[in-house]
C-alpha cells in the first residue's frame, strides 16, 4: 500500500482507530464510512475515516 493513499478508520462509538485502508483521493472526495468489527466494543459498528 502506498503511504500517501493510506487512511485511518476510527470507530464512531468508542473512537478507537482499528483499521487502515487506502483510497484514491483524486476520485473520492468525501470521507469513507464502513461497517467493521470493533475489538473494544466487541460488535460491528460504523467506522469513519479519521
């Protein structure tokens, strides 16, 4: 993964950064939002780009 395209995914409920992902910043301007598993909450929650 290229370092300049790397983004952090932060849990909406507890605020912990659990995942790293990549996106093309030239094509996608809005922030990513995905359903991911949070290890602190121990359930699937929304994760937003931090």
